[in-house]
């Protein structure tokens, strides 16, 4: 018996995605959106050293979820100016 015969006997259509496949697709879309938003945020952040920016980009691309989360938690902090608190 072929796979098609087994699927047809079970009443499932192999061309229609099942719930698990939809969940995996949605999770993948969330990961891509998170990585894209972190990359755009990184590139639009002013006053960062180019080497540091490249390192952050590599972290975001190598570890999409953890890298983006680290960028939003730690990397977006703007460097403080020494003249912000007058004596």
C-alpha cells in the first residue's frame, strides 16, 4: 500500500496543512519578524561604534531569538555622555 492510499483511507488531505504545520509556520514568522526588527533597530541606533554594531549583527543573525532579545534588553542602551550631570 502506498502512502497516498493510507492517507486517503484516513480521510486526510496531504495538500492541506494540519494544525501543527500552521503553528510551526507562525512560530517561524515570529522569529523572522523579531530578527528583522532587531536588525533595523540596531542599524538605526545612533552613536555606536561600527565594530560593536557588526558584532551585535553577528549575534542577532547567529542566534535569532536570543540575540534579538539580548539586543532589546542590553544593546539599545545609549552611551551616556559625561556632560549630562553638571557639577
